[in-house]
């Protein structure tokens, strides 16, 4: 097992003014609502970037499967009949 070491360095206390400077609950709630709406309201095929990424992944998977299939089972050549 790994041994973890915790370093307890003494840190200076933040003042109430420093803490209040970084509080922005309106921005947090706005970002949350924006992320929530964009995920659930738009269908996947309506988001162009996501659709194109999925399409590229599917095409790459198809090309790879076709390439491996021809290596494993080559297409039979027609038998030439002698006359």
C-alpha cells in the first residue's frame, strides 16, 4: 500500500473581505441552469459539434471493422471454368 503524507503547513487566515470578494452565487446558479438546460432540452442531432464528433467516431469504427474483416476473411475469387 502507498503511504500518504499530509503536510500541515500553517496558512494565514483569510479575512471576511477576502472571502466576500470571491462569492458570486448568481454566477454559479446561472452557469448551473445554463448547463442543465443545454443538456436536457436539445436533442443530440441538433448540436452540430457533438453530432459531427459522433459521426466521425462511427465512420472510423466502420473503416476499422472493414479493414480487419478483409484481413481475416478475404473475398473469394471467382473460379474460372475451363472450356
